[in-house]
C-alpha cells in the first residue's frame, strides 16, 4: 500500500464551485423570502401535483430513457420535429451534455461575462478553455467582441438571453448580424431559460435562428416560468446531428418519470402558468420603476430578476437584505441579483434599496 491519493484531473483544480442561492436565516417574527435563485414563488398547480403523485406509484421502475412522451409534447408545442428535441436533468444538465459532445481538452468556448455561473463550471469540467467576453457598460452581450473572439479552436459559443444575472435580452438584429459572422462548424447555443418573461418586442427569437441555421441550438427549462426547479428537467432544440450527440452524452434515465410527467402536465396547463408569469412580469416592471425612481441605474431586465451593480458595496447590500429577511444572490465586488418574487418580498427589496441609497446602514 502506498500513501498516494487518488489522481484527480488537473482541469478540476481551476473550476469554481457553484454557489447556490441561500435561503435567508430565520428571524423571530419576520416572514423571510428566498430571492437568491430565480425560482418561481408559486407552488405547483394542483393538476401538476396530481400527475406527480400518480407517477410516484411507478417509482420502482426506470423512467422512459428517451422521455418519448415529453419529447413529443415539446415538439408539438414548438412545431419542431421530435428528433430535434433532447432532454436532460435541467438545462444545466443539457448544457453539460453539449459541452461534452463538442469540446475536449484545449478547445475554446466563448461566452459573455458576467453571465450564468454554471458556464465556467461545465466548460472547465471538460478541460475546455473559457473565453469570457466582457459585457457592454449597460450589461448587455457585446456580440461584436464575441464574434471577434472566435478562433479555429472555438467549438462552442454560449449566448444567454435574457442574461443571467444582469437581465437584458439580445435583440433580433444583433443576433442575426452575429450569427452571420460565426463559422458554420461552430455550435451556437442560445440559453433561453427566461424566455417566457420577455416583453421587449425587439428581442431575438432564437427558435427562428435555429430553424434557419444548422449550427444553432436553443436551450430551455421547466425550472423558471413553469415552476419545476426541484424536478430537474430541461431540453435543447437542435438539428439532428447535434440532438443525437446530446442523447449519447445524457446520463441514462437522468430525467425522472415524475419530472417527465410533470413537464407534460405543465405544457398542458400552460395558459394557467403563463398567467402567473404575467403577474411576475408586472411585478418586475413595478420593481424596476421603483428602483429607478430611487435613482438606481438598473439594466433593462427581461427576466424574473433585477441586477444592482453595487461594486464594492455588494456584500454590505446583501447583509442589509438579510437583515430585512430577504436573501439575494451577491457576486462579491460586482453586484447583486435579486429575484422578483412574492409582492411582500418585492416590497421589502424596494424598501431596503431605498434605505441603502440614502447612506450607510450601519
Ligand atoms: C436557471 C437557469 C438555467 C436553468 O437551469 P436548470 O438546470 O434548467 O434548472 C439555465 N440557464 C440559465 C441562464 C439560468 O439562469
């Protein structure tokens, strides 16, 4: 026996760990709200819960490995061929499948920064090199700079619209001009986790881009608008060679039967769920207006969160929120992402922001 430790790939050493949004600490006499993970504040619909309960009676069996019923439902819903739909354990799971399918050691993945914190992790796990392109001063993707960052090592480009954590969406004309510059052997993945919350008519429609271009894939999730974050189900819409590759890199039986059935039921209940999204969008616009009235310079969020570029005061702000019974998602030294949630939580956020602008809270 030697005393050497098991050898772990060197690539893992430089990977940041995912910091999940924390729930707020319990406080005597104060209802607290978790607004740190962009979750949907509404509980599952009774019709969806019923389907999950029924599906639970089959938990002794493996689920349908190819999620046939769900794939067909998504395909019908979007008007795309079923072969173009690949599911996974949340869209982060699907993104992992995409990186595995396209990138090896030393290959490059171009994406905007700051953007979704899962990107450096999934890219790093495969040993690929992250090429992070700074956002513009108004917290939008700099698509010209992203196009210029593509080299012959680039295998993948990630476009997050609306961008987590800053909020703005990519416009249709910008996306088209960008895609014209991307070589056809580089896959462009458009992460649309928040597409149901978009109201700006200038916003790009990634499904149109996918229809016109074999190197474009769209990522969507049931975690946000559909309120199924706890069940882990998302999907990609991609052309057959890409979609086939995603089925090969999927964790076998990764999407549970409960998740498949709940997602199908959620598509059926779409109208009811989208009414909730409308209510959240109205709340988002109310929060944005209130913060701007207070003098905050907030990016134009098309998602279910708002971004405060607090710089050095980020941690202080997060602590002030915590004190008020709301937990936001701080990115130290940069800013805080605050989920639009229950009306009471939003009111409290507006109140803390108002006080914070008026001076140090200590
Ligand atoms: C929340 C989020 C996802 C979705 O994650 P799931 O794995 O589907 O829960 C994907 N992309 C972005 C940018 C997100 O913010």
